[in-house]
């Protein structure tokens, strides 16, 4: 005898909790889904599992002491956060850093962008079962880490910038070393290109998965690779060029589909464009100091501190009272690996920021995640999440 | 023709070639320490360094701890990698409770050890507020060498410990 | 960026319809950034105009956050403010809209239906500053844990006042 099972409406869907400790949610994201068979019918997100109170911490530290906290926003590419933050303070102070400092910051930012994309694509591939690319990419990442370590002693959390300049000038031989690392990188990119780009399985798992339309992407405030994957060629480095980005020859990489595969292609393309920028920047590094010549902002050179009363006083004042930007509020944004990273800083002419607001690119992007996944399977959601590159430190701050 | 080496003869001299004596405790601990199955509870920056530790350059499999498991029931070494905030606390506790004995915990990085420089309204000041910790690894984040050193320290601890771990050895009131 | 923003100020603002202009309390230009201070009641009207009018086309809401001016030295009209940051991608223009809210009633109309992005940003402003967004479909805490009391980013909340979670299960929200 056959009886059809018709479940009551309330139990039509199966409820499932993914995360926060789930390999596919990268640590701190929590997703509730309602499933019909394997199809996601409803999705709810919970964040805040890494809310480390960045904005409050910034208010209780001096302007330069905030820099280590910015490292830990998007910890995959810490240098870009360093640069983004000091840029906003420098804007408030009304100073322009030296050309040499700008060029070094460009090189470091682009290196960071590359290693960020390496982790994103590598982890995305691991989530879909392709472990090899991850090993290849981490070999490259280690090379860049070595460069960072030589520069500032830290691999990940670099704190390499200071308001008005850098922590120090490049060590001897760093540029040649950097060139070597950069020259080696295309080989790895080619290897992964051959492994993934035309791979039947990779295409089947990512093409048409987690798509978002142009209009929706704008509604949700998408920026960065996820926006460019939908076909909008918006890049702050082109739209509001800072640090002479407009003087380098490079292209904004776009795709049209807005799906996981497009986001992968955009990231791959961007790494090659970043390599172009680094190579051009390495060819032409101006000499001179990395710090602005203003002892109210940058520490005086050590021999001045030890041998002159002015230097000693400037050093003392800067360490004890810190920088005092004028009263005002500014917003300054940079193109970080995930999109527009904005810092809104408010000052009331004290040694500490009155307010530091971060505009995290992930926050806007992750909000659209349910819309991208409803109607697809759980495994598609995993593929999509990996391609969005949600970094919890930046999402929850 | 000589006898096959595995043939057990009555003579003691032959036995020495095919067997060794040890204490059961040492033998089991030797096995345990060289096949730790870690569960990376990665929340923040330290998790990226752990990825590097597992990665091709540092290769944690040299120390027998490369079988990363995300199910607490299959793991015996909980690695807490990164800041644990108050909202995350119950989840960490739940995962620890779900792990079977014997189990060990490594707090990787200053955030997991003590809250680090986040003396803030939402950050737990060290995971030892809620679960017992065997090894603390300093650093923000620790280098992969540091994480490996922490692993080795844990192996040392396992060698020295008994076989039976009392479940409620570290009862921590919450 | 400098030129476009200045152009916006010099050329476009006078072209605003009278109905919108009368809702703008102040126009401030600081370091090439334009800030409009808008009446609280007419925020939605102004933002809707800026979004839909073909001359402006502010199609992206880049940021939304609150400010607490309790200890700010130049005195502000009210204690709280909500700041909206709109961007017109194609024209490459940016504008900031500020609305002051009184301490006793920090309430403002929600714009979650005008920009989908506003939903979480408004929840965050509620969580951290206690700004009430009228008409928001789900105005609950987003970053802090569910039992958190008070709004931590307000200037009268000490940065290290840590609040423990009382429930020890992690299944809330299921």
C-alpha cells in the first residue's frame, strides 16, 4: 500500500546550522539555512563572533598606537589597512608623504593584494576539494612573508606605516630581493591557471554559482573584485587615484557574470595587474627620506635626539603627547583587496582620535550572501562563500 | 642455514633480537604524542599562521600532527587560534566538551592566552576562563616556528603524563 | 577627486529643487569633502531624491554610522549624529549627509528600503550607539552578544567594562 507523506507546513523545510566552527565558514561566520532536500530556501546570518571592539580601542590609544589594531582588521593583507588608516590621518593633518614613501607604500599594498588573493583563491579551492593550488600558493605567500619579515620583523601583522611616513626605510638589498620574488610569481600563477581555469570540475562547481546582478551589487554596496565581477569597472585606484596610481600602466580587470567563476577570474587577473604595477614601481624609486620633515608628526632621526636639544624635545613631545591633528572629520578610502576600505576619522585636537570608523568592504558584501544562495545547494553556498573572501576581523572589527 | 629471524626460540639471546620491554604507559604515550589529531579552532589572525604551519613550507606533518579534523569527536588536540570574544565562548566550551578523552588544548597567540592587547568590552581575557589549557604559545601572531614549538612542548607534556587523565582534573567554575 | 567634489558644491547644489534645499540646514566643505546637514524629519526625502534624480544618481550607499559628540570640544547641536555616505559611481561623486539626533530621543527613519545595504549598517548603529531606526524590520544586536546591556561605543561607556554571557549554550537563534 502506498501512502504519500505530506509533512505539515512547519516541518516542510529542514533547518540546519553551519558554523561558527565549521571548516567552510572560515572560523567565525554562522549561517542558518532552511533546506528543501538539498536546496536552500531560506538563510539567516549571524555575525559578531570576532567583534574585537576596534573602534572603541582606537579611541583609547594615541594616533600612532591605533596602527597595530588596524593590522588585525583584514589580517590577510595587513599592510593595506596600515596604509588606509594613516592616509586618513595624513589627510586630516593636511600633509603629503614623500614620493619615496608613496612608492614604497604602493609596492607593499600591491604585494598585500596579491597575497590576499592567493589566500582567497587557495582557500576557495580547498573548500571545493582542490588542495594542490593551496600548497602552490602558500609557497608564494611564504616568499612574500620573507620580504615582509626582512622589512619589519613581522610576517602577518606588520604595523609598517607611521603617520607621515614609514616605520623605517627599506633594508639594503630589499628591492632586488623583491624583484626576484615578483619575477617568480607569474610561474605559480600560470601553474594554478592550468590547474583551475579550464578545469571541467572547477568550472562546473563555480560557473553560475552564487551570482549577483549589477543592480543588486550596487544596492548592497559591493566594491572591489566582487563588484568588478559583475561588470562594473570601478576601482578607487583609477577613480580617485592616490599615490600616483594613475601614472602606472595597468588595467581594471572585469568580468560580466557576477558568479563565483567570474570572481575567481577577476582575482587571478588582478594579481597579474598588481605584478605589473610593482614592476613599474620598482623601476623608479625616488631617493630621499621616507618620513615627512616635520618633527611634530614624525620622530626626529636618532642622532638628532641624542645630540640636539630640539631633537630630544620633539621626540619627548611626540612620544608623550602624540600627534594632534586639527579639529575635523575626514573620510579617506583606499582600494583594499576586498574593496573600498574607508577610514572616517574625527579629531578634537587631542592626542587620541575622537572617533575612528572603518568602512569594511566585507560587511556590505556578506550581507548579500543569502540573496546569492537561495535556490542553490549547500555545496554551492560553500563555493560562493569562499569566493567572497569574507575576513572576520574586518567584518566584525 | 640460519633460522628465520622472527622465529621465537627458547634462548634468551634470540628474544632480545625480536622484542623489547617498556612500560605500557610509555608505549601508549609514545603513540599518542606522535599522532596528535588537531582541531583548529581558528578565529582570527593566528589561523592564517596555522595555515602556513600546515602549508608546504613548514609542514607540520613532520611532527605527526597533520591530520586536521574539524569534528571534535575525531580530534584530540584543540588548537585555539585567535581572539575568542564573549559571544564565541559558549561555542568553544561546547566543542571542548564534545571532544573525547584524552584531549589537550593549546592556546595559540596572546589573544587566546590572555586577551592580548584587546582589553575591551567584548573580548574574553584568555580562554582559560572557560576551558583548561595545556600549552600557551606567545606571539601576536606566533610564527609557525612558535606554533610548532608549542606542539613539541605538548608532546613533552604527553610523554611525562600518565595514561589516565582524570576528566574533571581542571574543573573550572563559570 | 578634488575638482569633482568642488564642482558638485559650486554647480549642483543650487540646482536642487526648493523643496529639498529647504531641508538642508548646513553645507560644509572640509578638505574637499561635502557634508550636508539635513533636518531629521526629511532625511528619507533627501536621500530618495539624491538616489533617484537623474542628475545625481547616488546609486551606492557606501557607509552609514553614528557619532556620539558627548565630549567633543566644538559644541554640536545635539549629542548624536548619524552619517550617511553616498557615492555616485558613474559620475564619481561622493557626498556625506549628517543628521543630528537629540540625546533623549535618538530616533530616525530607516532607509533599509532605499538601499539594501542599510539594513546591517543600521543594526550596527543600534547595537553600538543605541540609535533607533523607525521602520527597520529587524532592529536587534548584530555584533555584541544578545545579553549585552547598554551601547558600548557611546562616550559614557568605559572601554573595558566587560559583560559576561550568562547562558552557556550556543544554540541561540536556532
